[in-house]
C-alpha cells in the first residue's frame, strides 16, 4: 500500500478513535452492475431474470453512497 494511502487511513482511524466511536466504516463496496459473467458456486446471480441483470446504478447514486458512508476506501465490484 502506498505511504500516502497508509497515512490517510491511519489519520482516519485515529480521528474515529478520538471521537470515541466504537463502530465506523472503513470500506464502502459498490456494485454498480448487477450482471456477472461468472458462475461461482453459491452466488446465484447468473440465475436472476434478465430484467434484474440489466440494472445499473446511476453515477449520482454511487457518489451519493460514497459521500454518505464517509469511508476512506472504496471498492467497486461486479461483473
């Protein structure tokens, strides 16, 4: 992990501890596309109707979720 990122995450963690928060987000995971071309055992997404698989998260909604969460890291997953 780059030093700059480590320092920013460390500062975030210290800030949360100084605010005496027991629980706080460290990572927000977005899945803007529901479709996936993988057939992982136990997932079942591939079995969803095509109307569900074609759903997309609007960019504004994704950015709003990131802002609302306040987590210092963002992971974007999905097919």
